[in-house]
C-alpha cells in the first residue's frame, strides 16, 4: 500500500440536512476520516487506531439510532431503505473490526476502513440523508 495514499472528503455546509444534532454528527464523521488519514501518514500506532475504532463504533450506533428516530417520528417513506443501509454499514464495520481482533491492525485494514467511510459519505450522507433532509424540512416548519 502506498503510504501517501489519502482518501478523503471535506465537510461542506451543502451536506447539512437541517437537523442540527444530525448535522453535527455527520461533521464528526468527516473529522474521523481525517483522523484515519492522519494515522496512515504517521504510521500505525495500535492504541491510536483502537481509540479510533471505538469512536467509530460509538458514532455509528448513536447516529443511526437518532436518525431512525427522526425518520420514524416523521413517517419518512424512505425509513426501510435507510435501515437497510445502516445494517449494511454496521455489518461491514463489524467484519473489519473482527478482522482487526484476529489479525491485528494492518495498513490494509486501515485502508479498508477509510474506503468504507468515504463510500458511506458519498452514498449515504451526501445522498440518502440529504433526501431525508429535503423531506423533513417542510415538516419542521409546520410544527
């Protein structure tokens, strides 16, 4: 693996869905990806990577629960699609975490995490979640 490889996306206000707590969590995900890239550049210290994995696991659990709560409360018609995407990401993340537990941290695994996160940003945060934001925004004004 090329140690100089950097896979990243930068946070943009265009990615806001209009629910401040969710937007804040999305912004944190962008920061976590930057931290992964920094770990790749500096070399892998298992304690740093372990903290990052724990942060990602806590993030996804809290974030998905919160998003789905808002979607359920607003009777969002795309909830099932979101739940399926959340389950897929969780399964993929768990596979990578299990591999780390079995083989230890490797540059290839850090790369897999980074690729998965960037794909998540591209496909989900800047796609499906923005669709939910467009659905939710008019409802919020009526409350």
